[in-house]
């Protein structure tokens, strides 16, 4: 964190924990505003079915036990998790609809 604070800007990507729903996973968020003066939340939104399909297709370390969850379990989890989004972390919220191909360059002008 100390090294990140020395930089002019930093991008932190994570699956964040949200206190607004009953999903018990993700990286805690309570430290972000403590260590960074400006936090911009980029909320990438897509259909729950799209998110569940993408989640099931990705390959992570076997310790995550992703192969033990069915598509239906993942869909249910994603639908519940979505209830707590966007997180409302920062001074600015930038929305990106990502159901189809999305060019991150399109949001450059929206971020402070």
C-alpha cells in the first residue's frame, strides 16, 4: 500500500466484498478510502447469465474449488452478489455496460 500511495494513480482490480448482500466472499473494501484520497469505482455491468458464463469459463487455481459449483449455483450466487452493486466506494462512479465487447479506452474521459 505504501508504494501505491507514492504513485500519482493506481488501479486495483479485485472481486470486492459488499456489505449490502449476504455473499461471504471477496476482498474487503474498508481500507481503500483510508489509504487513497481519490477512489473511482468502475462498475462493469452485464446480464447475470453473461457474468455466470464468463465466471465458469475462466480458469483459476484449484484451491478456489470452482469446479465444485454448477452453472446454476454460480448463477444464483451472481444474482445475489449483484444486489450489492455498485459498491459506492469512491467519489466517482463510472458505469460500463459489458454484455458485448467493451473498449476500455472509451471511458478515459469519464475518469477524473
